[in-house]
């Protein structure tokens, strides 16, 4: 699986941080990110600011290493506002 994830032209990780990772899961994700570093494109979505990612990965050192790789050669799009799902749900109830 790891070789497959590394070999893709684009890897999308949606809702990173929605569920905290186990120690093993965090280490495996680090390996994938490290292997893809400067070799393949990634899109990562998260509702968490970077300073809360330590809660997801469980280690300041690991989080720092991941962020170091992810934020080098990056475009960060910060989107604020109402959730489109919430907006659509409200429309449906009206």
C-alpha cells in the first residue's frame, strides 16, 4: 500500500486531524509524506491550524518533521466561512 501511495501523481488526504492517529499510523503517514517529498503532489485538507496538529500525530517532533516537509514548496489556501454542507442542510429544511 505504501508503494502505491508514493507512486501516485497526486495524493489527496481529506480531513486530516478529524480522528487522531495511532502512533503507528502517524509514523506510517510520515513515511509516505517523506517518500513523496519533492517527488509528488499532495493536497491535504484539515479544519485544524498547524499548532493543533501535535494532537493528531501525538508527538511534537514528528509533527514538526511532517510540517517541515509539507510547508516547503507549498501553497496554503485558508478558507473561512460557512460550511457548504451546513448551508445546503439549512436550504433543504426551508
